[in-house]
């Protein structure tokens, strides 16, 4: 059973990363098996918080698409290339298979053989040569009376019942009845093997003499006709001529890609082979009806485009968020918790209380960090009385002054030295859509606009490029000053009128500073959406 993954949105911020860790801790305390994950590289502010409270950065989660390894395919369905044709056919018949991968040396994949290719061999083979193991011959001939000299038998079959003038040599595999003259001739000729038909009057002297002369010997109850049909099936399955152009899949390949391949090629079976060449088994298209979905819990978002790739193929167990309700949908009822608060960690605080789980100091520190970050130390218009109350209580639990720590935390994320303009724009960048319009908004915090005064033209050029490459109607960067609670707005050239109308500006220019703009959620996105809706 896979762990349930808990994660925030793409371009993770402090609130979402801390929330994933905090919720995972709570769920595990309640008996679940979960782990926090991230969907992208964390920023400096988040790294500061994790380091401060001694937490490792959660593992990166690329996607939750169904992979081959999640499907209940025929695991370990393969056969050694040295196995007999007889053994291979029986295995396929018992398991209703029309083909099977061939392996060697600790399951290393060497090829694939189909039932059709086996049938063709059985019909067209006219050779008397065999190349097989002694044990394979024992299995086929159903014998418990034998002398084993060689592990492998290579030679030419010669069947003699009454003819005493036979041409045999050291490579002969002689099939005969209990005729002393024929057997003596064979032993004197030092044949490779004697297969004696019928054992009613078996003379033990024959076995002893074969042992002394190092001649392989098998005594079987099968008749000559049965033996003649079966001996060719003792050959190694690898000896059959087969199609070398076999399509293989890796355990980490996506199920959706496999279905596309299967629909095009129309093959029945597909060997599953790791990138190191080890065979894991075999997959059929019909096997894709049964698989294990990834179980996930979303925090700080409920929108497909902000979430992990392949979310539509996962099983969403729960959503905990403080944003507007978007397009996430599920087939079954789930726990969906959404509150009008400034931070998702505020909601998690109440969940701890509801479940009577004590909040450790380090967990309290992470929760505190999320609230400080998303409410800009309680200065954002999204801040509620719940955020303020919870932050003060967490401050007491962690024994940390939230104001002093909060300034350190926020300032840790303001240092963009050696960052490119693109890196700064994408530092905290989110995309939105309304009607047929797509737009993107980046936001960073500062305590001094002078840090960016000389780079406005470079930002405009980059925003124009991003908008063009992604078909954004609007692409902006809000540089928010947490001291005077204002934002410097830089935008792609085509969105000038939208920005102007969104904030009722008489004049507009790149780098304009707008007062009382702190919150992307409450003061930026709604204003822009309203203007776009009016345009349409």
C-alpha cells in the first residue's frame, strides 16, 4: 500500500510547504500513513523556516499518473531462455498466455516468444538434433531411473528398435528397447546417451555399465511414438526462431502511453523491462482495468492547473484550503474544508484542537511561519481574527516572539541577488483564467523599492516574452513593500489598459506604485478578473 501524499500547489510557498508537513504529522498521529511532498523548488523564505525548525525539505513529486508498476499485471511471468520448449508451452497453457518473455542471469531480459512461434516450430521442425539440459529430458520423459553424467545434452537422436546394424557415435542419443545386442553396441560406441523404452525387465547391469563408461542413461515408461514427439520439445526455448522486434515497457512508463501504444500495435503481450534490463513480468491491455491509484490530499489549493500533473488519475481523499473554490472534482464524497482565513495553517491549528492532538514546538513553528508568510505578518487584508488569535497562541507554544521571528522570515525571502529577471518573476508566480483569457501574476516582497528601480525595463522585456510564449493576455509582477503596504506594478505592454482600469488610475506607467495593495488573492486577482469579464 502506497503512502498518501500531501502537497500544496506548484511554485510552492511557505504556507503550502509548511501545511503539507504539519498535516502529514497530524494524519500520522491519527493512524494514517502519509508523507509531505512538494511540486517545485522551494524559495529562500521557506528554506529559512525549515532550517530554523530543523525540518528536511520534502521530496519532490513529479506527477501522480498511473504507471505500469501500479497496474496488476503478470508480475514475474517470464521463463529462463534455457528452459525447454515443453516446459515453456505448459507454463503458457496453464496461465492462459499467448506469449512470454525470456530471461537469463537473474531475470535479465533477452527476448520474447509467442505461442504462434512455438506452434510453427513444432509443425515445421524436422531436425534430429537436440540441445538441452539433462533435467529437461527427465521432466519430459517422466523418469526416475537414470544415470546423470552431463548437465547438458547435445547430440543427434537415433531411434532403433530391431535394427542391430546401426550407425552410431559419441554424439548419438540412442532411443531403443531392452535389446542387449543394441545396447552393448551403443555402450561400446561410447554414445552420448541411451534412452531405454519400457522398464519391465530392466537389467541393473545396464545402468552400472553406463555409469562406468560415463554414458548418460534414462529409462522411461513412454513408448517410442510418444518419445519421438517429445524429444524435440526438450530443446531450449531460446532455439526457436522468433521476431526480434519486441516492444517492451518500463515499470515507470505511464499507463496512458501504454494504451496508446497497444491501440496502435495491436500486440497482445508486452514485456515489462527496467532501464537496467531486468524483466519484471508481462502486461496485457486487458490488465489495465485493475490498478492502484495514488492517494493524495491537497492543501492550500483546489485547482487542477495549480496542482500536480496527473491529478485526474489519482484518488483525492481530502482538500484543505483557504482560496476560492475552483475546478477540482471527485467521483466520491470527500472531506473538503475551506475557511475564510489568511493562511491554511490557521485551519490546521483548529484541526489539531478538534482531534485533541498536542502541537509540538517545531510543528507550531512551521504553522507560525505559514501564517506570517501568507498574511505578511498580519498586515495583509486577508488577515482575520482567527489568524491573529492562532498566531499568538502558536507563538506561546513555540516560545518564539512571532513579530521578531516574522521579520527575519519575511526578509529572508527578499534577497534576490544573482537572480535573473525571469527567476524573480517566477519566484511566486500563479496563472489564472477567466472566460477565454489566461493571465499570470508574480509577486515578491521588499522593504525598499530602490532595489528594483534600475531593472524595470528588463522586467518589462521579460514579461512581454513570457506573455507571448504562453498566450497570456496579461502578465505582471507586483513588488510589494511590506513597510508602507503598497505595490510597484510592472506589466507586459498589452495589458496596460487592464491594469489602469483595475485600479482606476488616471495615468499609468511601468513601475507605478499603488497604495494599499498587499494581497494577490483579495486585491490583485479579483480586480483584474472584474475588468476582463467586463471586456467580454
